[in-house]
């Protein structure tokens, strides 16, 4: 079965020098790649009905090989090459060696791409071709590159695949740069999955019937990821489930003086295992650093003698927590409104943490000085 090579370049209008050069290079590349069982296609030869941009993107994503002619620094060529980079599939860069009036070489490869191996060819515009020596050199180098793409495709590097080298790892304890670089790479790879017109279910083993539910679920996850990244940019950490424990510990590690909390209608949590684990972290850090721990419970007057609530209080006291409570009936409406949004709140000189009852049990830490002061 023959492979496909997609050739991206300046095409230009019929009869113009860019079009003549492009046609010549297309014929040259076709002849060379024919020996490797490739069909070479340029965007103007796409005949399938539909939007041409969509067809170009589909070729960039699916072609076995892409050859990009950077001659002329054309924006469309760079855009299309960027899409190919996102796939992490084989590509080859070529560029014409251009000269000014005085014969000085002026071939310039943009900074982002000048570290990528590029085949430089010498096209004679007057004779509308390469001379024999330049043609032979171009053919030898292109054949070597094509063989490399076939035999060692994992060694084909681009600015996205090398992102780990561009963002160095500072230390094992602080792998933020490494994690962010991995996120960038995953997003780049993910572009293949979500290209129009549809998710390619066959490549992932997905049934056509599963596709609508998968797409909706993906959108929900991406929205949640986007919201988390926006929160992090604003100095807010938001988490849920098993992640609550380690994140709570991270912040407790940096508490030096006092740890004040408020708890509203959260009795069941303190009687469960996850509540015990939460208290254990606070107790361990309190003993180690002699931190002042204090928790304020908002309670209804008729529940003050409830045995279940008494057991919650007992657990807190046994862990060394200074316990206070306030009757909800004594709070003003505005305070009740603010407090009712919090299942649990933490107050410290650098962070505020609380659960939002309306979104399930979510642990949120804000490093904003304004937020700290507001909830203090």
C-alpha cells in the first residue's frame, strides 16, 4: 500500500515565479518519493468536495509524511507546519537558498524552526530549475531524511516534542515546570483526537454509538481542567476526593502559629474515616510545631445536647483542638448567608480554605491576602 506525503508551500498564482518554483519542486519531490512508494499531494490537488481548510488539516494530521517548503516565510505554511508539529509525526523542512543583488545569501529560517534540520536547495529562478550538482545533493539528502522518517520516526524532533528541554526541571521536589511541559505535550497530541469533522472513533477502538456520550464527557472534563488552571493562575488551589489529604498537609507544613477553622452542618464528615485522617494531620503538625488549633462550630440551640454531636466535639478535643461553638440563631442574616456557603473553613495568615456545599465536598485554598482578610 502506497504512503501519502503532503507538500506544503507557497503556491502563488498561475504563471508567477512562486508558482513555477512550487510546481518544479513538487515534480522533483514526487519523482524522488515515488521510489519510496509515496504519493505526493499539494493542497490545490485535493478534489474531495467540502471545505478546503478542513481537508488540508485532515491531510496534515493523517499523512505519513509532510514536507514543508519554508521559502518566502509564508504565514500559511508556518501555520500548517505548526499543526503537523502537534501530531508528533514525521516532517521534513526544506528552503531555497536565496540571494540579494550582490549575491549575498539571505536565506533566513525563523528562530522557532532554525534548530530543526532543514534541507537547503538552490533553485535558479532564471532557468527555473536546480543545476545538476544541486539537484543530486538535494536528492541524496531528501532520501536520507525519508529513510530516517521511516526507520526512526521517534527521533524526528520539533519545538513541541523538545519542550522538556526548553523548560528545565528545577528539582525533584518542585517538578512544576516538568508537569506543565507534559501538559503542553498532551494538549498538542490531543489536537489529533478532536479535529473536525468528527472524533476518529475507529483509531481509538470506540464504537460510533459511544461517540456522543464521549464527546459530552470530554467537554465536561476540559471545562473542569480549564477552571482549575484559571484558579491556579489566580492563586487558588481547588481539589476533591483523596487529593484533599495531601494538599491539606502541604499547607499545614507551612503553618507556624495558628490554625482557625469554622464548621457548619458538617457532623457526618467528622464521624467518618476521612474526617479522622484530616484531624490526624492537624494533630501531628500541632504537636510538632505547637500550632494553636481552634475550630468554631455553628450549631442550632436544640441540637446542643445531641449525643451524635457530642461525639463530634469529643473527637476534636481528643486531638488537641480548642473547641468553640456559636448558635446559628444568634448570627445576623448577612453572616448566616456567608457562613451557609461553607461546610468547612480554614483561616491562616497566608491561606483560606473551605468546602463549597453547592458543588459537593471541594477543598479550596486561596492564597489571596484579600480573601484571607475577608474570611478572617
